[in-house]
């Protein structure tokens, strides 16, 4: 079952912050985050495993709320290079399938 | 270069035809995944192989089949092609459990005319 991402799109000015949410109706084992630029392949950003840990990648970090089966991706002090479509992928326990959300398109303007 | 090689990069074929997409995983990765991405759409999981064995199946059509060979490369076969099969097909690879994320290839863009 596909996770639900919100918002669908966000427009930022350089230096602004944004949060992208990803939620699932099923118990999750892991959440992946990827960024895809137009015409390119998705690129892995980070993975969060069951346990509610928070991870960081430069000024991009994420959290995983196990109780709510939700993950959030935080874009801090956005840069032009952050533009792209962000996908969360979720995997349940005892489930090998990684299902992706519909994506959130982020546009960062100067 | 991500280390995952997909060929061909582009493919144009007619309805009713059959095509084969090829993927070589990153060195050391045992798992291969196939995803379909239609225009401005998300990534739809098709199938996963681990060390030659099918491990998980998504909404893969009966007209589509795949396999992973002993050298770990994988092929996705699409037959009786329809216009709606036009999409970007991505292959990704990972270690067995995927706890370090998936590495995607650059994709094969299939256009059915």
C-alpha cells in the first residue's frame, strides 16, 4: 500500500525551511527518502528504521514517528540545489516491498 | 555514474511488440528491483530479485516478466506492448536487506507507438 505524502508541491525562496510528511496506514519497519531531479534517477538521501531515530544529511534531516507511522523530511535553509521531487518509500515488517509515495515537488527560487 | 547500468537508455517500439530491458547491479549488491515511472507519476514497484530468486512482486502485469541471472544481472521482458506501457523503467540494486538504501540506474525510457 502506497504511503501518502504532503504537500504535493512547495515553492521556497533560498534560505527558507520546509517540511514534507509521509504517512502510512500500516505498521512500518523502515522509511526511505529519495530526491529525483527532472530527467534523472532518484538518489537515496537517508533511511530511518523502526525506533523513531532522527537522521541528518547536510541541512536535510528526517524523523520517524513509529506510533503514528509517519515520517517527516526537514529542509533547512534551503539551497537552489534542493529543488527536485522528494519521494518517501515505506516498508512494513516482514515485507520486502518498498512502496513509494506520489512525491513532493520542491522548487527553490533565488 | 551510480554503478547500476541499464540498457538501452531509449527504446521506441510498436504496439504488440516485445522488448527486453537489461540491468547490471552495483558491484556487490545481490538485490535487484524494477520500478515503472509514468509521465509525472510516482514509482510503481514491479518486482524484486535476491541472488537469483524472486523475493517480492508488485502490480506487475502478466505480460511482463523478469529474471535475475547467476551473474546477478537482471532482465525485464515486456510483451504485447500497449500505448499505456510507455514509461521510464528503473532498475535499482541494494545489499540484501536494503538498509543502506537503493541505488537506481539511469533508467530506460520506453515509448510505444
